C-alpha cells in the first residue's frame, strides 16, 4: 500500500528515505517515536507526552505522529523539490490518510496536519507500508529508536545506545 502527494517522481533528483515507528509502553504510560533516515547523519528519538484530552495514547495515534515527524524532518531548503519516501509499518495510518470522507474523529486533527505537511512538500512524496519486524534494516532501526525514546526522562536525558548521531527530545502532542 502506498500514498503520494500527487506530484511526479523526478527521475534525476535523489531519493531520500525515512523509516518511522512508535512504541507505547502501557506499563509506564510512555510513548516513544523513532525516525531513522539512512542517508542523513542524524536520527530522531522523541518521547511524546499525550494531550490532556487523550486519556491513553494509543499506538495508532503514536504511529501517525511519528509519520508526521518523519515527513517534517525533511522540511528544510536542502530537501526542497527532492523525492521523499517515508516508510511506516502502520496500516491504520495509511488507511486514515486515505479515508477522505471522515477519518476517525480521534485522529482527525492529526490526519489533517499530515495531509497539510504532505501538500507543502514541493517534490514527490510517497508514504509506503513496510512489513513490521521482517528484518528491514531501516524499520528495525526506527523501532529501536522508538523503544529508546519511550525511556526518556522528562528532561530528555537517557542513556541512548545508538551508533549514529541521535536527536532526543520530549515533546507535547499538539494535535
């Protein structure tokens, strides 16, 4: 399954990839998001604090938030007009984005933010479904980052055991 922003793939432009994943630790009520960009030098491990209106953050919300951050991680002039492929193992995320009539009300604001982010990219943007836990290196790296992010303390400090440079943060869900 695949979703695009409707633009044509530029054959001569480089393709930049990102893999996104989320991890919800129900015991500690902590949610981690991981974004792995194989061609970039910086990965992201972000702990997401739920909005007060969300009693419990579910994994679908977290996966969609990771997807949005993955797309936004390319929001710089360096990537303007380039080809982007963002991979997720969340089928629900793609289904919610393709449901143009009415996404689940719980996710409506987040879905609209993702759609807006997609349309803002001036080049080709594709969101692809990849199989979870199938040994796909990029997806496994994003999963490890998400699990590490769920262990971040409130000030964003944790022992991150990652072989590449890694941006860590604790943010509030704002959708």
